[in-house]
């Protein structure tokens, strides 16, 4: 059974003028366990909305999203929160680290709402991404590249089955972007998590064996 | 359990991030809680001490007039004397089989503001200021010899005046210290009493004969002026006393004497029961306590409002934080709980510091009460307000946290995940 199955997924936004704008219309999409897929698309085509729907941050208008055998679209909001906390990791373009917390605490926060805090594993992950000597640093004391690596460690902290990455290297320069995406892929592989990346960056997409145009997936 | 620790961790971190507003709000809560506990605690102890404390006597017999003035003057050594009564009234009481103990007091002098009370040795040998407990002198001390110019000092008076056994002093006329009113007689301190935590601690006791013989004192026991002469015995008919302190053999005697002395007689006043006389005073000034309590409650309410305001104001800048927590899997109710817990934590911290505020107010107030009345208030004496006030304040904190918590609860995740620039 695929890890992620999406069927007839639709989502529309109400514009300020009151008209409906359909942004997602995906008849079918699926991902196998451990797969690493990249979706290519420019800005404003609904990539982030797509990932937010899979993560359950947004509710769908219609259609089905099944993650690890659980139908995300049939769950209440708190049910979606629970499923996200236990099965899905998320790497944001802006990293979304909490500024008042250290690197280690940020990673531990990623565990708090899911399977529980495992400080040893959090430390291991930070060492793995090369930040063993920066665990007590706050985001403002870290470089952009280091912040991105904390975000990667946090995304897999809860041992998710699926990691969603939204322009994960968007804030990095060319050199760091390549190294970062390689790290994301390695870490996901080591932790048996599938990786679904959306990006507009050809360099990032070039590192994946398979990069699909988001427009082919999304008919909206 | 891990989740709970996690929530408290978030709360602690958040409070630290907003340390200044947390501190100010906490201090306002502390002030309100401390004030309420102090006002109610001090009032309760004061009322208890003045209405049913360590008095030891059942009634006071004195000149015709106010029962309250008589009690304040003789039991609490405050206020002026309403006048004197003849020695014969003391003797009548002393010889009355229904009276267990009658002790005469003669007032009118002071030493640097501390009252000098003339009395008999019965005060030391028979009177129990608390059940089974009599006055005791400290080491090297003894009670006075009624035939000599000797004095026994209450512990507080001795401490404040710096007088010790063997020291001499000269009394001053009147109940208020006036340097020009110095008597010539010299008295020797022969004993200092162990503390009783009662108004007696502020008194200088001398033989009643000493008051009679103090230069310038005129006795009018039989209505005529009589000036005692040195070496000559004072006839009883000339003697007078300011009051007779009474202990009855059983409580019914009070009813009977109240009827005969107060209702049928005109010569004297019996203040009985002492606690009830004082309770009437507190009833009369009860409105003042209510105002004080009301002000304290208002301080708490304002402090509760400041919790609401400070937490509420922080919500806007923390929308992204809540969105991130939600994206990490936190439920809406978790975010709600974090905010309510924050408000409760501020209230709880305020309550803890409130006990320190209480201690400070209480210490200051009890020093004043002791200096003015001799009554010692106990800082650690338990009162229900120490439980009720903290619980109410913490509940108020939780209620104050609900409004900002609802705002945080409604935070939309997707729209708040991007940084606000």
C-alpha cells in the first residue's frame, strides 16, 4: 500500500472580492514508502497549499488524502494535528524555528506533540547535521545554513514516515543549497522517511532522480 | 507526563521572554494578595487579642461612665481614666465571696510615656493572665515590696526604657510624658517580668501606696481633699482607686453584678464581659475594616486585569510562535492551555511573593500594634485567608488567561507560518 494516496483533492480560496479561486485540483497522486519525490513549480501555483493539505494544516474542500493508511481528510482538526504530529515532518522555506529556544530545544519541541521527547535522539540528530557544538545556540546566534540544518533535524525528530519540504533551500545560497538538499535526502533515508519536496529551484530539483512538474499533478 | 513537562517548559520560556511585563504583573499580584492577607490576618488577630485575648479578668469596676473607656484604660492601658472610686468599693469586692480575685489599680503617672500603675502584690501572687500562668520575673528579679519605693517593669517597657534590675527612675505626673511634671520620688527596679505578649508588657508596676504618696497627689476617697503625710498611715476612707480588676467564681455573677451596679446603681460602672465591651468597639469601627478589605480586593482585581492585559498584548507578536507549535502538531487546546497556564503561573508566582509582602506588612504593622498596645501579633498564626486568597487569586489568573487564550486558540496556522516583515 502506498504511503501517501491523494484522490480528487480540491481546494479553493475565497478572494477578497468574494469570488472563489480554485488553487488545488489533483485527481490522483501517490507516494511509496521511503520514496523521494520533487515537484517543480513557480510561485503562486499552490505548492505550499498542497503540502499544507497533506500535513492537515489546511482542510480540503473535497477529495481524499490517505497517509499511512489513515484518511487525513476524514479527520477532525485535532485528529489531523495528531496524525501530523506522529507521522509527518515539515521543513519550511523560512525554517520556522522558535527564536526563544536553543537548537536542541527546537528539535525537542518537534517531538513534544508526537511520540514523546527523546533528548538523546535529539542530540544525535544535531550531531548528525554537524551542529553538535551548537546545541545551546539560539536561532539568532546561528547562520542561515545552520538554522536550516536545525530545521532538518527537527523535521525527522519524531521519526515521521513522511517529510514535507517546502522550498527547503529557498533562503540559502547556491553552494549551501546543494549541500543542504543532499543532507535532507540523507537524513530522510537514514530515518526511513519518504521525502516530498516542492521547489522552483532547478539546482535542487536536479539532485532528485525524479522531478515532476507540479502543473502535471495539479490541474487547477 | 512528558507532555505536561513540555507545556510548563513552554510556559516558563515564554514568561522569561517577556520578563519585564511578567515581573511587573507578578509584583502587582503580590501586592494585592499580600495586602488582602495582611488586612484580614491582622484584623482577625487584633480583634481576637482585644476581645478574647490574654486578659485574665472577667470585669472591671470603675467610676461611673463609659464601659469602653474603663476597659481601654485598665486592661489595655490606653485612653484616660474616667475617674476614681473609693477604696471601700475595692474592699467590698475583695470581701465578696462570689469574687475570686479583686485587684486595685491606681493610675496617674508615667515614665517617659510608659504608664505607672499602682497595685497590690495580689497581681503577682494570685492573678493568672492566662489559665494557670502568672507573672514571672526574669532572672535576678523579684516582685516589689509594697512598703518600699520599688518597681516591677513589663518586658517591653524595660526594653524600650533601657531599665534593668537595680536601676533607679523618677516618675512623671500624668499619663502623657511631660518633662516639667517630674516627681521627686525615686523608684528602684527590682524585677522585669517575662514577656506575656499582652498590654501588661508596657506597664511599670509599683505599690499602690506609692501612687498615694507621690508628691502632689491628693486623695478624695471620702469627698474631702487629703494629702498623705510621710510616716503616717493613710486612713482607708481617704484612699481611692482608678479601678478594681475582678475575676468571678462563676459567669453568672457577672449578670447579677451588671444588674446591681450598672442598671440599679449610680455610684460605679462595671465593664462586663470585657470581651463583649471591646467587641462593641470593633462593631462600631467595622466599616473601616470593610473599606480596607474592599481596597485590597480592588487591588487584586486590578492586578488580575493586568494579567489579562499583559498576556493579551503578547499574543499578537506570538501568533507565528503558535502557528509553528500548531504545525509541529500542537492542538488548539494545547495552545489554549499554554496561555491559561501562563496566566496561572503569573498569579501563582504573585501569590508566592505575596506571602513575602504579607510578611513585610505584618511585621511593620505588628511593630506598631505592639508599641501602641503591647499586644504581640503572631506572623505565623494560621488563618483561612492564607488558603482562600491564594486560591482565589490563582483562579482569577486562570479566568484572566481565558480571553487571551481564546485569541491564541483562534490563531490560523497557514496564514501565520510566514514571518511578518
